[in-house]
């Protein structure tokens, strides 16, 4: 039985965010700073979106949208 792509999209993003959260706690620079942790989780969510939809540019644009809402300097860092 084939699993539909619609069923696997949500779990892929969730798994990527969980891995990003675990990795952020391994490095004290990111684990103690909520802004840095938010950047890691945004990048992890973008990776999950890229994998789920097979669209790397879509994942990058999603990450830029999420980061640009709260911090324009972080958005600039992601672009360059």
C-alpha cells in the first residue's frame, strides 16, 4: 500500500524540528539563547518542508518568511 505524500508532510517537519531542538541543547551557545534556538528551529522546519515537498527553494523561502517576521538582521544573515 502506497502512503500518500499528504500523510508524510506533517511528520517530516515535526521530526526535523525535534532533531533541531535536540541538537540545539547539545551546544550551549544555542541551548541557552532563545533567539538562536528559534533560528535553529526555523532552519530545521525549512529542511523538513524541503524534504516533504521535494522543493529546496520552497524550504528556504519558508525559513526566510519565518525569520523575517521577528528579526530582520537574522533574515539578512540567512540570505548572505
